[in-house]
């Protein structure tokens, strides 16, 4: 599946979207079969981690030629990222796993979490002006900003409950 490496960012994003659909579609079925949401999220990410580890060994589902085991050597950056993942990643993914079976539609929590990119777009724009040494400048676009406003509106509509 080395052709995936040749896709542009939008194509890669679409393939990533499709790749998340099995979890989204099957999540509640796994819960009904007795699996706890936390276990489902754990096993999903364990599978992803094992799949990524296999890549530099040449037996993974994808071929990423510039990724080698040495890239996983502990550096200050990777250690900070590990701590962030152990805190915020744990919180985000466990709460997502708990929210999916509680939501009226399992797609709703994914839609809300998916808006992190929109929120990040706004935050990084301001941070890049405050700390340009650490954050690359991004261009602000009113069209992109309008897209974010529409996304926020869509999330509000998802969460809206009409009065009885």
C-alpha cells in the first residue's frame, strides 16, 4: 500500500477518515457483545501501535521508507510527547470511548472531537503571533474561519435538544 504515501494531505485525510469508520460503525456492537468501552479503545490503539511498530521492520500494512526503529529512540521531544499522550491522550480517548455508547448516534462524539482541528486552527494562529520562535506562522483566511464557524454551528445543532 505504498501508493498511500503518494497521496496529498487531503487524500491522506480522506483515507484516514475511511480507516476510522470500522471503529465508529462497530463500537456499539462490541459494547452489546460485552466489551467495555475502555477496552475497545485500548485494543484499537494497541492494534494501531503494533501496526506502526511493524512498519520499520518491513512487514507493516504500509510502507513508510523514511521511518526506521531509530526514530523511536527516546529524545526530549518524544519523552514530552509521551507524557502528553499519557495524560491528555488518555483522557481524550477514554472519554470518547465512554461517550460513544451514551450518545444518541455513535457518530456524534466523533464529530465533536473532530472539531479539534478547527479549534486548533484558531489557537495556533494566535500562539504563532505570541511565540513565533516556537510556532510557525499560519495564514489566516476568512473562508477557513467561516468554515470553522459553520462547524461550530453544526456541533451546536447536534447537541441541540428541542423542548418537549
